[in-house]
C-alpha cells in the first residue's frame, strides 16, 4: 500500500521526502507562477533521486475563458513529467489523452466517485487510478473493490467532511476548497484529526487498498514529519504493531497541540485568503424574465419535493414534473402508475448513491424503463453510468463539472444528453454558450422554497 503525502506549499515537500515516503503529491495553485514551476521541477528531481514517486494534483474545474491558458499549463506539466497527473476537469482529461498519451492520469477526489459504477466510468474515460475523498466507510469501499479492479487511493484527511465533488461554492461565491480547508483546519482539533487518520489507516491496511493519501496541511510543519512516521509505522507494521503506533500518537500530540496556536493564530493574519462575503439575501422571490404561462410546454420543468406534491402540481398545468427517486416516492408511484404518462415525469437520482444502495436503484430504474420512463437528472458520474446502463437519457446537473466545451464533448460521449449551465449569472457563461452546439444546455430558471424551475431551448437561456 502506497502512502501518498499531499502538500500544498513548496517549502513542505523537503520535510516529506526526508521521511522516505513512497509518494509525494504536490497540489497546483490555480495560477502557477515561474517560481512555482521552478520549485515543482526541483521537487520532482529530488523525488526521483530518492526513489520517491512524484504526482501533480490539478483539482480544479476550468472555465471556457481559461481553456487556452489551461492548455499552456498542461504543456508545462508535461515538461515537469510527474509520474501521474491528478485531474478533475474532463476537458483537461481529453486534451491530456490526445496531446500527451504517455502521461498517466488519476481522477482527483473532487471528480466525485461514490460507487463502483463511478469507478467503471473513470476507467472508461481513461483514468488509471481514482482518488476517493468522499466520506465512505470501509464497508462501502470493500463493496466497491469487489465490483471493480481499478486501483483506489483513499483520502485519510480529506479537505472537506462532505462530498467535495458536489460543492458549488466555486461558482456561486468564488470560493474554492483551499479556502474552505483553511477554515476547517483551524476549527478542527489536531488531536482528533490525528487519531481519526490513524484509525482509518488501520482499517484501510486490512482492506488492502492500493494507496492512501495524507493531507499534510492538516498538521503544523514542525510535527508533520512525526505524523508521517506514525502513518508509516501503522501501514507497514503487523496488526499488534499498529495498536502500539496508536498509543505512540499520544506523545506526538504534545508537539502538535501547542504548535497549532503558533501556526494558525488567525487565518487572515497569517496571509490566508478569506472566503468571499455572501451577498445579503434580497427580499421577495426572484421574478422570471418571462411569465411562466408564456413558456412553451415541454420547455419548463417543475420539480416537486414529494410525489404527493407532484399530484397537486399536475392539476395546475401540463408541464413535465421532476420528482426524486426515493423508496417512498417510488412506492407512491407504483400505487398509481396507471394515471401517469411517461412524458409527465422526470426522475432525479440522488447526489450520492452508495454501493450498498445500488441494487434498489437498478431494480427501480428497470421497472421505470418498462413503463417508458427514460429521463433522469443526474448529479455524479456513477449516476450517468447507471442511466446509460439501462438505456435512458441523462440530464447532467451542475455538479458534473462541465465548464468548457471540451468537457461537454466528453460528457456527451459518456452518455449525457444535456448538461446544466453552471451557477452564477448567465452572462458569466456566455463564452461557454457560444462554443457549444445548440441543444446542449439546460438551466435553473427559478429556485425558491422547495420548488425548482428548469427550462432549456436549444442550449440558450430564454428571456
């Protein structure tokens, strides 16, 4: 099992390499400068000299306006020649496969893989390893491994306690996981973080995953070397030795706990970036640019919170209705399925389908297919694979991360019929809309208290 230590600062990689870890992963900033590239090349050369695997992590989505600069960055990465490039954006994946076929590609934690269908999708797209940063238990990981042979790299200290691939802060607020992670690191107890890391590592060592990832930023620099040593001892030792390593962690806490106040006394004071302020909510409900009654039938979809609400909305108009596919809604639907026509209902799959829940959704979707219900709103790539498997039509939500025309082409090849325009103002994505074929996009029209209105018309926002 490979121990990968991810570092975000160039001055931290020397500490990691001194501990003789199997691999170091250097996370790239959004806009690398010349000094940063020089430091990355020095890190790669030193890692090669010591026999340590060197990865570069590019865990960002690339906007259409950033595509040209991203291709130049990709060329610079090829010159650095890491053992593998860890990617999230599908447009970058396509460019890397075409221009640098010898460069190995890993799916980043932000890409979002939550079940074995996601692993199969990653393998079909060309990834040779998947980083699992989601909070999945050992049981779920074991079930995933039984269904796929694609190597896994499991995060020990993920930057977010939730499912990072579903986060929309970057589009709506301009924030990213670096900012969130800095606040999270300051609020977390280093003692609790260390023990959770080691306990999870014990379980993963027994499970036998191919690699584990330790995020070095969660620990102060003066204690990082000792934390890595503890992880090495747990990973390499016999079961009884692993328990001794957990006991030895108590001694390390004497170094870590006092150091936290000196390292992170104040986020802003230490030069970190603050999260952008959330604009104050405006009173009232946002007005549609065109009255709902004037929209053509079929171009407006109305989403309900429950199947009971679907019945109420059906009496008020002839627009298609979106309903979540849950055991409760599915049971209510079966009791009255004869009164519904397939064109009236679009089913939304949950943002995360755990491996242990796949059987229900596969069975339910097979039943829906027999009734002619083939349209589904999907939030991650495992759900895309599930819809494609049953021959349905997938409408990708914003969380698929399609932010440029190349990513859209990859999504269409993967079986996505249309993708949702990212969050923010439509004007912010005008360049994307002008560079994709008509009929490729849909968009949230109005969002308020439980209802979500959608429309699409040949890839353009109606006004």
